[in-house]
C-alpha cells in the first residue's frame, strides 16, 4: 500500500509540474454568449458582464438563439431593464453582437435592434471570441 501511495504522489507531482494553471488577467476580455430570452437569466448575464467590464475587462455580449429578442427594441416593455443595461454597456465601449441566423429564424430585423447592436459576421464575432486571453460564459 505504501508503494501505491508513493507512486500516486510521484505521478501527481509529475503532472502538476507539466501543467500550468490558467488564470484570468486583470484586463482579459469577457465574451458572454447569451442564448436566453428569459428575463431573469438575461438580466444575470448582462449584469455579470457589465460588472466585469466595470472592473476593466473588455466586454462582448453575443445575443444568440432566443437572446436576440432581448436586443429587439420592439420588445422594450418586456426587457426594459435589460435593454437599459445593454445601452449602458454600449455607451461605455462594450460590444453587443446579434446572431444573424437567429435574427432571421425569429423574424428580428436589423432595424429592430437597439442602437449600437451590431449584426454578427464571422470577422466581427470571431475577432471578439478568439482574441488572446478571452474568457467565455454562457447563459
């Protein structure tokens, strides 16, 4: 038994020596993939992202799947709080991108989007998602 414990300890030390921990830097970008149109979950995603942006993390919110409804100004009554926060994020340099396939699927027109929300394209969305150090979350 002592041999097995020693062997496990040696293996653990070897593995820990070849892996490096991944830590978020003080200014690493945050990419929030928001797939929900549930008001509470959308508020959690937007509020979390906004708080991280206020701490110095560049923020991109990707309105994906049903999330495009939250960025649709014709839904202002349902998403008043969320849209106000999206406006604040945009005014402070954050980026909000709407999925074009999702917009088409749910009948959201580009003219329906909140001012400043960009329609996604591979270059725009990919640049935000694959920027060095980017951390991602999904709601």
